[in-house]
C-alpha cells in the first residue's frame, strides 16, 4: 500500500492584465481540484507591491510558491518584472512560468535568459487552454518538488 503524501496548499500568483485570461486560469485551476490558493494581480507594479507588501498589500501577502506571468502588460512588462525579482535574493528562487500569447523567439530566449522556469504559449481555444493549465498544474503541483515554506 502506497503511503499517502500530505497535500500542501500551493500559493500561486497570477500576473495578468486581461480579465478574461484571469478568469480562464482561475476556472482551470479550480477544475483540477488541486490544493492551491490563487492570487491575481493585473500589472507588474501590483505584483511587486504584492511581493514586497506595499500599498494595499501592506498588511501582508503570502509568499507565492509559483508565479504565472504574462509578458505583454502596460507599465512594467513581464520581462522587466522577471528581471527585478530574479535580481532579489529573497524572491529569485520562486519559479516563474511565462504564460503569454507571444511565440516570438526573442521573447522565449529573453525569458529563459532572465531565469524563467518555463515558457507556455497561451492557446486561443478554451479546451486547449484548460488542457495546458492541467499540464501546468500536474507538473508544478504534483511532479515538481517546490521549496518548503518557512513557518
């Protein structure tokens, strides 16, 4: 008989400016019934506030186990956001998966050069999007070993 592993809640930060894509990710993750807590921010600036506990997050925000990041956003774009957190010793170990509509080689190479943990092109079709989110969920929440949370 296999020993049952304790399911540890995984905190995900979605950095996405498009409300319909926010909803697709939210619905897809809920559908998988994985133990996770999803926080959604609409810009790179808001994501930095979330991570550093500034502005409306000054009362504190959980440290994410995984960040899903869109590249194409107004203000601080995804690449600049990624560059900033990977330069910060307290944040650089958080896995960041790029989830974007771009399939440009320069965006893919730039993202990996900035230490992205993965790069996924968003499918246009709802069924394909759901399938992609299921694969991301299984990979990051079931197969991968995420760093232990500090108590």
